[in-house]
């Protein structure tokens, strides 16, 4: 690999020499043309072998030229692309170029042969590599001065790569110097590239410096755990590179520094981490997180529009730190993990408030992003500390707090976050059954009761609130009311089903028949309750829910109870249903229809 780098450096170096020679030749031709013009000679005449006259006299002669004799005619050359005829051009210049190119390839092949047969010692190889790298870095400045900016940056990158390879080969392959010397040398090359990036105001050279700096620990890894050295190096490297990105507003360095840090951190973690290294690893991981967490909000405070890569950096930085903390603290230090999550929630909340300050007149997107992360970290505290039903209860209470807080400060983000938590609560209730005990006095009914109360309190706070100006948001909260009634009916149905499913409380009758009758009666009376509430509060939504539930009861009684229940249960079921429907019809004609202009949704 080092030999390949040296060959490339040699070839590019000689081509750079060709470029210099061609430019010198062009400059010489331009000077000759200028001399002829100043001496008054025709540009069509051949090059004169006479010495140049004084500049002032030549200028005077040019101002008052003597007329040409009638017989004098201009002398045209047959073809003059390079200052000579075609024969001179081919024999004197092109053959020269071909000869030099042949010598370049001959020298490169000789070096390869010498390396393969060990004619050139290891120290000389390293020295050749260092000289080639230094030459390319030096000549890249010459190219930049002549306007070849992009090409000069590529030559500088190649020079840095040859230097890195030379130092790595001197330590890793040939053992000519210790690891410390190679490490210091590579750090010096990275510092030199950073200086070049600043001097030339080149983000591409900064990227090259960054890649070389992160490549150094991987190249010099000896398989021995050196956590403090590696992480201190990363800390200083990130500080310098982020400062460089800040000074020049180079955003690409932020993301590349983050990715390089992740690569080295997790590479070390998978190889060397154990519980005895918990404290220093958590400390270093926290510092790395803070380094990359400070850049996006500072940029936003400078009134820079947040970009997609900055959004990715914010989310990725929070995600990797959460994963790292979970890996280290979940098994034996859950309280510490919960405290860390609380700190992250508070920190992101503070940043969200700072970015949402009306005095700064900043776009709302960053504030919403940090607010969402704060809510996420706060929500994760619950499953870390508690399990089972307590997670569901805590999320329901948190959802209520978010909805009411969103109404208080008129934050749509908080209200929608509360709705999302309520949705997660319903999913948990459906997916994770809770064991029941005594009738109505058990963990399952308590969980459902707290959830329904939280839904109801949230809905009561929303009703008539001027903050809900969006019709879609109003529909979502209307759905929350439906969910509260469904959960309440679900909880009561399970309690009655379990109660009448016990043989000791069925009074000698069939348990399945008692369970089915209990469900029909419960649903009927619950529908009556919904209807009465809808009439009393003039809420059309409750009345519609009552009508739908009546429809379910009618379907159950006519298509299931009629064929399944025995005579006594069948009579009771139909009588209760009939009376309930008559009562509903009477209420509609007596109160509902007359109050329709005043009804609420």
C-alpha cells in the first residue's frame, strides 16, 4: 500500500513538473511576442537574433513607424503552435516529453522492483514516502495560487494519505519506531491539514483532516485496552473539529465527527467494556453527547435555519446516548438510568423553551423537536422504574397532564403528545392483560378506572375550550370520549363476566347463561345511562353512542340470546330491552327533539 502511494505521488509529481515546464514555455513565448511588439517588429516575422533595442527608442519607433517598401512582404511561417516549425516541434519538444514520461515509468518500475527484491532498505522506503507526501502538500499550494483550487485539494489529500501510510508502515510493518512516535506523527499530519483548511478556507481539506484523524486510532490499534487515551483523544479531536466547523460554518464536519466518534466508541465498547469500567465510560459518553448536543441549538440561536442533517444529528445523538445508557445501566442500575432520563428530559425541555422564546423570533420547528424529545425521555422513565399496570396508569396520568398543559399554554404539541400517550395506554390495556381478583377491587379494574377518569378529565377540559380551533383536533378529542365509554363498558363487562363465572355465586344456575344475561343487562343499562347523560347535557355525541350501543344489544338479544338462553333468561332479556327502548323513544320525543337547536357536539 505504501509503495502504491509512493508511485502515485511520483507520477503526479512528474506531471506537475510537466505542467510547470509547459507554463514556462508559454510564458517565454508571451515575453518574446511582447519584446517584438516593443521593438516594432511585425508579429509575422521570424524570431530575430539581434539584441533588443532600448525600450524608449523602440516605443518611439513604434509610435512613428516607417512605411514598408513596396517590395517588402510579410514573412509567414508554415505553422507555429509552439514557437517553431512542425519538425522542430516534434523532434525538439514532443520527443522530449515522451522521453521524460518513459523515465518516470522506468523510475516507478525500478522502485517497485527494488522494493520487491529489497534493494532499497525499509528506512529509505519510509523516507521516500515522507518526501513524496511533503512534496505533494507543498506543490498543492502552488496549484492553488494558479487557480486550480479543486485539483490542489485533491493533491493535498493525496499527500496527507502518503504521509499517513508512511508513518503507519514505519510502525506497523517495519517496526522502525514506536507506536507513540507514529501516533504523534499522525496527529501532527492532522493538525497540519487543519491549518491548511483554515488558511485556504477549504471545507474539503477539513474533511480530509477529519478522516485522517479518525483513521489514526484504527491504524495504530495494538489490541490493548487504552480507554483513557482513546477517549481523551476523541474528546480533544471533537472539540477542535467542532470549533473549526463553528469558525468557518462548515456543517459537514459536525455529522462526520459524530459518525467517527460512534465508530470508535462502539468498536471499543464491543471489545473491551465490562462492569468495572462503568463510571469512566458513562462520563465519557455523556461528554460526547454534550459536545454534539450543543451545536444545533447554538446554530439555531444564530438565526440559521435548521437543516436536515442537523435534525438527523439531534435525533441520532439522543438515540445513541439512550442506547448506551440502557446497555450500561439497565441490568443493575435502573434508578441511575431513570435519573439520567429525567436529566435528559429537563435539559431538552430547557432548550425547547429557549428556542421558543418570542423575543428571538426563531422558527418553531427546532423548539418542537426538542420538546418532543423531552416528552419522550420523560415517558421512558415510567417503564424503567415500574412494570405492568403501573406503566399504564402513569402514562394515562401523564397524558392528562400534557393535554391540560397544552390547553394552558396553547401548545398543540403538548395536546397531541397527550393523545399519543392515551393511544399507547389503550394498546397496553388490549395487549397486556392484568390479573383480576375480588369483584371491582382488583388491579385490573383500578387500572381501567384511572384510565377512564383521565380520559374524562381531559375531555372535560377540552369541551368549549377556545384553544381548539382545528376541527381535526376536535374530532380526535371526540374520539377520546368514545374511547372512555368503551373502556368503562369493557371493564364492567369483564368484572361481571368473572363474577358470574364463579360457581359459588351463580345460585345453582348455569354459569354461561348467567354471564350472557349479565352482559345484555349491563349493556342495556349503560346505554340508558348514556342516553340520559346526553339528554341532560344536551350532548349529541353521547346520545349517538347510546343509540349504537342499543343497536349492539338488539343484535345480541335477537340473534344470540334468542337461540342460546333458556326461557326465563330469554324473557328477562327481552323485557328489559323493550322497556329500555320505550324509554329511549319517549326521551327523544319529550326532550331531545325539542332541544335540538341547543344541543352540543
